[in-house]
């Protein structure tokens, strides 16, 4: 969970530059943004400490791992079991994202699988998690808009 901090134009510039090329060094970022290297390093440390910036190697396409099927699962849970359900979901490798939600359902999960039969196995695991009362599954058939934050950073007035 991130700590609440207020972003400014300098933070936005750093995030936009890193969004375009995460391999930029502090020296390169400083030159591009006309800042000192120390300022860049301090800002990056602040963003990282607040949980707004994480440096990790990720795969944009899980199908590179042979997991070509993506599904979105809405889960109804017994409210008093939330922590146990959350912990159990974290143990299922194919659950690549999970969020507590309002409205229809309590949790929303993005899961991946090799194929329909493998998805059935993953759904069985989800259903066996403590506190799970019901699941509803929708298959992703195509990407429409990839995850992004650069549009927000560009639209904001700092």
C-alpha cells in the first residue's frame, strides 16, 4: 500500500521518463529534466519509499510463459474471512492481480492459464480458498487499452 504523497511536475517528469525507458540512470534523468543528480536520486527514493515506484523485472505478456488465457474472476467472500482469503489467493501463482471491490462481488482477480482445462484447475483452487462463497468468470478475448498512467501524468496540471 502506498503512502499518500503529493506529486508535483518534477515527480511527473521523472515518472514519464522512466515510463518511456525504465533503464535510464539518475545521471541521464537529471540531464533530460535539467535537474541535479542528487535531486533525481532523492526524488526517486521518495517515490519508492511511498510505494509509488517499484523497480522489478516483469513480463508484459504472460503468454511468453505459455499462459495465453486471461480471465477476470469476481469473488463473493464471507467478510470475516477476508484476510485468510487474501492470503490463500496470494499462494496461487496464476492469480496475477487481485483487488477488493465495491458493487457486485467482494474481490476481483485477474488470472492466467494455459487453456480452458487449466483455467478449470485454477478456478477450482479459487473456489477452495477459505471464505469463498461464489465466483463468476469472464474470459478476456482481446486487449483494448493497456495499463497506463502516463496519460494521467500528462493531463494533470501541477
